[in-house]
C-alpha cells in the first residue's frame, strides 16, 4: 500500500543518513522537501543523491515569519497535495533536516495530513547529538536531567530552567547576546561550547568564552554541561 | 592514522544505522562492544552483520550495579586495552546502543581514554527520537521546552521539572508505578504514551492509561507531550 513517509536526513553530513532513509528515498516516486525560492535546500543537499531517476521532485516554500499563519497555510496545501499523490497510488517521502519530530518541520505537516493516508516517520540524527559528538562533549550521564531550551524564551524562564542540569540552547540567532549574558550571570558560561553547522564542511566549534563579542553564531547549538560534570 | 571511534548503533532496528557507522564498522580491525556473560549484546546484534571478516571481536562485561566503582574499573581496563591496540596501528571501534553521548555507555569510556589516542564519535539515533517517531507523537515544537528526566530521580525533583513542558521519562524500571502515580497527580497521565523496545521486533506502544496495573515496561521511554499541545 502506498504511504507518506517523513524522513529525517540528519544535521548535514550525508553519511549520517540512516540505511532506512536511503532505501525509502531511493524507492520513492515523489520526493518533497522545504526550499526557499532562490536558496539551496539543506535537506535535499543531504539526501538528493539517493533519489531515484524517475522520481518527481517537489521543492516547497514554507514561509518562516513570526506570524505562524502563512506557514500553517503552506503546510495545509502541501498536505493536501501529498495526500492526493498517495491516494493515487504513489509512495511519497518528505525530507526534513535533523529529526522530523524534534523541533522539526514535519510536525505541522503531520498534523495537517491527519489520518487521511498511511504515514510513517523515520527518525534522524538530531543537531543536538551531532553537536555533542563533534565537540566530544557528553551532555547527560546516569541520572542527570537534560533540557532543550529554545533561546527565544524570556530570561526568567531560561534562568529558572538552567538550575544545575545539562542544557542545550537552540534557535540562538538574535538571542545569542542575551543568552550569553544570562549564562555568565548564572556562572554557567565557562563550560559552554558553541557548535555551528554541526557535521557540515563549515562546522566550527568554539568555547563560549572565546566567541567574538561582535559575532553571532548561525545554525548553532550551545551546549551547557551539567554543573560539576566531568570533574 | 589509527584511531578509536565510538559508534552509536541506534535503538534496535539495524536499518537505523547510519552510512558512516556501517563504513567505519566494516573497516575496523578491532570491534569492541558491551556484553554481559551468557547474554546477547544488543549493540552487536544491531551492527554485527557489518563487521569485516578479519576483525577481532571484543565483547566486554561492564558491571551494572548501583555502586559505580566496578563499572568504572571495567571501563578503565577496557580503555587501556583499546588505547594499546590503536597505538600499535589498528583502527578500533566501540559499539554503543543508541547514541554514544546521550546517557550512553561511551561516556565513561571516553573519559577513561582521555587524550591518549585520536578519538571520534559517530552519533546514533536515540531511543527518544525513535520512540517519538514510532508513536508518531511530536515532542517539542517551536519554542517549547523538552526535558529528559531519569525516573530514579525523587518525586519532588520530577514534580518541579514536569511543570507544563514536554518530557521524556527514561530508566523507568522499578520506578514505573511511582512515576505513573506522580503523572496522574499532576494531571499529565492522560496524554502520556509508553514505548517499549522502540524499533525492535518486540516493540509495543501503549497509552499510559491502558497500561496494565500489574505490569512494568522494559527498555521503555515514557513520552509526555506538552500540556495543551496538538489541541
């Protein structure tokens, strides 16, 4: 039976695709992926080499505004199109950077598809574990808590959560300076490490303390080991 | 130059190995992995099919007691052996279930190796993202916080952390009944899902509400979506 499969392509290194992802991408008759007009698609750059010769490619522009409504509309339209293709007998895959359900672009698509067609998810290597591996920095061991904290959250929320445990701050962008100041105030800046473009050719790993004051990291994860870990 | 590579083999499905893991396992001259005497090794069951014909296999018994000292000693001995093999010119891999640095058995090994030989880490699919994918249950979206909470932590710590955000409870074992009661008290039990043996043949996915009162889940992750998510 035909189905829709949402596939995690991992953080950037094409070798971090799973065998399952490769098999399903190669067999798919329709391959959809997010792509902004005039820009490259990271998911397709990672996985495109495995697409079969007769497959239909469907780059899809998903608007990324603060207002979530245009994106919701785009996902709803994409869902309708993909559902129709599955219902007419084709195997469809949607490529997502990282893991489909870990802060992934597949979540609104999955919700928009609902139960209309058979749907599966293939997990992918997350930017979190990739950053940790590349920095050789263990995040959490034994009974330690690990928190994933989106940097756009207000200072008081981040401060309350940072406590003692290990944390990974994501979506840094224009929040980087504020988060950096907060970590310094909490005494958590010294062990923190910035990993940019994990596993990609332009990867850069920098202790937070050495990160230039006038720079902002891109596509990055800020790893904050547990207080007192590895001592 | 020879090196030691700690390789994540993923949660159980051999197809969730990455292309990089397969390539490095096939090329390795020494393949070490955790294995209890008289038991199967999950990491080797997942990845063993890719080991090259001339490779030396090194099953290693790592004691899993509440007292961490015997395990620390075993990792130190293993580290010395693997370092010696790399120093005499062999490529060595150590296979870990899941991801090496996400609550992984590679962390104490990495620490025991120190900087004695060149060491790399290949990230693996975590049981967390695998459970989420198999249950088709998104964990965290946009600016939601995601917490990984080991179940052995005391009730007051878990209660303070559970707040509103999404959580994955790990290491449930004999703590299952206590955690279940806590989630019920906090009004978080109804949306929670138990995923046992994610991606393995014996996988079972059960809403927490339907889990038999006299049973305990094994090798499982308890997914607790954010309050009000997907509504």
